[in-house]
């Protein structure tokens, strides 16, 4: 990733956390908590790191918007010329609403409906990443009835162990994603024979939060062999979609080296005339966000200290869902005794924790920041316990944009009706 100065990203200065040119303390005091805050400069720098690394190789960086689909974030990327990786009709509509170009959209996902296919074809998306023979047949039928030809890649499941958490592994044979290698050649032959299908490429996504290039090497070796086999049968592919999954630092991980990752791709493709598509999400949005929360109560139960905050598992479910670890720090450093706290929310579940055994020097009323919350935070939030979701803010230098208002309680049940 491009190196940012303290004034251009999220960093501590003189004992305080800043988001670009605005202190996190002032953000929390002005807009309240919980609050999701994003840095425009960090989003742009992360996107640019892929563009720079891929260099002269024809490429399209398709932001995986499942990581963070806020219209403000999407509009920043659309203005940079990004493509988008979508997994639903709703995400297609978000891209269009944010000013994104449908011709730069790839449509992934294992359960595309006929309605979603029709809408995507009508919008003129770049490509469908087809994940099963049944999906291919449905897409061919929909396209034929519309009198159009559907551009497709086949998502291949190479049975590569990415070495990540089982819940975010996607490239093993027991995962629901993609077409198994044993079936891939036959499905490509079928696709090439369909009048309403145009075979454009090959796609693979093996998992999330990968910090080593080795799984990419393993998957690319398999894909390139299949590309050459297809070429020998007259099925020439124009692009290779290497997916996403590029890992970031949450604790002591070493973020994926994007330059080394690009070298692996170029070496695998060699002199083949193919465009590279890539689908990063977490790497672009994750480090660019913080979740701000307020300490409501401090309590002790038989020597165990708890910091009860106003954010909860409904605001950030990753720790409860798969024991994810994210840094938690005071917004302003204080000179007071520290304790080891479990940072927990007010939701009525024992799984409602944001971090355990964290050394913090805090008092009731202090603000905390949960780092790397730009991805898989708000998008996975819920209204459990009738809790309104927090405000989303996008900081651009010293300017703060409210890119999503805080929900009201009334808005949560405006579509409901009591019995007469």
C-alpha cells in the first residue's frame, strides 16, 4: 500500500487518534457513538496500490463491495475509474446510484436469480462469474429470451487450502463456491456451444485475509493449465480474474505484499495475452475505517474487569462470529492506572464482545476506537435488540461528510404494522 503521512490517514498524533485532519475525539463528540468513520485518502491509496503493482499489464480492479457498500465509499472509487465486484441485484443498484459504470461490473455469487440476471444484462455489466452448470443454463435461457448474449467467466474451485479461517475459506472442495476442476472442462465446452453465451474468462477466489502469496501461486498454476487446455480446443479466454482475499494487519499479521502478489500473477500468465481482473475488498476498505464507541460502565466480577461500551455485536459481529481480533485503543491517551478489560456491549448475548483481555487505561465516558473497521463492519450490522445502526462518516482532509445518517428507532419498524 502507498505510504501515507499522518495527516492523510488514520494515526495517532500527540496522544490522540486522528482521521486525516480531524480528531477522533471531535468526531465522537459531534456525531455521537457508535460511529463508523472512513478515510478517503486511505481508500484511494489502497486502490492505487493495485493499479501501480499491475502496471502495464491490462487490468481492471473491481472493488468487492460486500466489504463496504456505502454510497460515499463507492463514489470515491467510481471517480477513480474502479470496477466493482457484486453479489446481488441490490449491489448492482448501489453501484449505479454511486455513479459507477455498469460495464466495469463483474457479478459473482452462487445464487443469482433470473430477475437479477435480467437486470444485470439490461444494465450491460462486464461479466458474470458463473458458479455452477445450472446457473449457466439459467443465464443462457434468460439471455436468449432477452435477445442478447451474456458474457461469462467460469469460477473454478481449485481445491487449494488458503490457510485461513474455515468461515472465510472459499477454494476447497467442501466449500459451496465455484465449479470443481473435474467438471470445469465440460462446463466450458457447454458454455462455448451456447448461442446466448460468450465465454470471456476464468475466475477464482480461494479465500479471505490471505497474507502469503503461496496460495495464489498454487491456484494460478491450476488455472493456467486449464487455460492452455481450453486454448488447445479453440476456446480462447480474454481475461483471468484472480479474485480477492488480500490480507491486512489486524494484530501482528504482515499484510499481503501487493507488489510480490502482482509478480506472482505476471509470472504465472507469462506471455499469454490476457487481461487481469482482481476483486479486492478488505484490503481497500478495512484499514481505512474505525468504529468509535463510548465507555458506558466499568465493572468488576471477581477480579475480571469489563468495559461496557455503547457498540455491540450488532455493530461489529466479526469477533462474535469467528473470534476475529481487532485493535481497540483509547481515542485520547490518559495518565491513569490500566487494567485488562473485556470490551463488551449491551446486547443480551454472552457472545457480545468486541475484544477480550485488552490492556486499557480508561474511565466511564471515554471514547474507544476499534481499528480496521472499514470492511465487514457496518455491512454486517443488524438491528438486534431494536438497536439503530450508527452514523457513517467519510473524512476528506478536514472535511467530514455524513454518508449515512444514524438510524432512528422509529425507522426500524416503519414497515411493520400492529394487528388491528
